[in-house]
C-alpha cells in the first residue's frame, strides 16, 4: 500500500525512517503507521492516541509553517526509535525555521481576534508528549523530536 | 480530491444539530461557518455539535470550533457537544472548549441539557 503512496520506508538498526511528501493527504497514513508502532511497543490505547495526534500536528505544522502551505514542495522525514525507556520520534523538514520560544497555554481571545490557531498546535504537542525538542541545523534542516516515556515491563 | 468533511444541519423544534462526518481540520472552516450562518439566520439559539462520525480532529479544526463557539456564544447562542471519543474529550477539556460547549454522552442528553 505504501509504495503506491510514494512513501519511502527503511530500517536502520533500531530505527525506522519514513520519508513522505509534505502533503496533508499523507497524514492519515502517518497516523496509521505511528499507531501501529506505538501499539507494538506496548503503549496503552490512550497514549497511542496522544502520540498519533502529536505526530500529525508536528507534520501539519511543517506543511503549514515550514513549507508555508506549498504542499508537496519538499519531503518530511520521520524517524522512529525505540529504546528500553523511550519512544523517540523525530520529524525533520527542510523549510523555514521557527523560534518555538516559550510555549504558553493558548489564549482563547486570540482565536476570536486573529482567526488563527494562536499556538494551539504547539501547546498540544507539549501537552501530549513527555518531552519535545526543536533544533535548526545550519546544514539546512529543522528537527522536532517528540519523546514518550515507556513504562518498565 | 475526496471530500474530507461533510457538515449537515438537522432541526428539532428550536434546536439545530450540526452533524459532522470525516476529519475536522482547516477544511471544516467554510462548511461549519456556513452551517452556523444558516442556523443563526433562522433565529435558532440552541446548537448541538454531533461528532459521532468524526474520525479525526486536529488543532486547526479545534481552533475553528473555538472561534465559532466563543464568537456565537457572545451573541447569545448556546452550544452542546456529543459523540466525541475519550481522547478528544480530554483534548477539548485541556484546551478549555468545554467551558463554552459542555460535552454530553448522547443527543438525548444534549437536548435535555438545554432545559
């Protein structure tokens, strides 16, 4: 199915790397893949939904902000790594850098005045995951790392 | 492109029920605002959002819903919500949407909750 969708996937040791075109049409496939991997590492359904939502938000942010809505212009690379204590998901893009600054709870009044998400996506990421880190590499890419702690078996 | 979200309006006496189907994302902006304009244009003051057939909601979709409930709430429109999955119930609560639109278990409960 995924070849048809031009989704590239390869396994590098303990890491699985996916590359998708930066298009919203691919987000449903990404949610499905993330959900499968999260389920295989034994995460509870509630945690699984949180990770699925967080990765979807991270990719949607790339398309909307880093790629400035130019769908399919550049790829998004997603890397999944499972360690004994963590599920680490990194989302790499080749677009515009942003300054995450301080992520505050969203201000509902901004929704009315500005008719925009007002940082809601980032707030969700922070709330749904145990850790998030954003780096911008001078070689021309940005990487958002999402971490979920795994309970000891 | 396939239609990703479908929005229909049902009326039960003085209540409008907005049935959504598919993914509630930025694509829901036009149909949801259109539905609200038609409802308010008819003088209806009680609105129920039905999420039973919604498979996914992202932050853009939530932002649209917040925009609608806060702006129409200020104009005297009352909202109720039902059909959300436990995951999205938590997210709605976390964001603060529930202070404008209480979440009920069913359409029947939502209708009763207006009384």
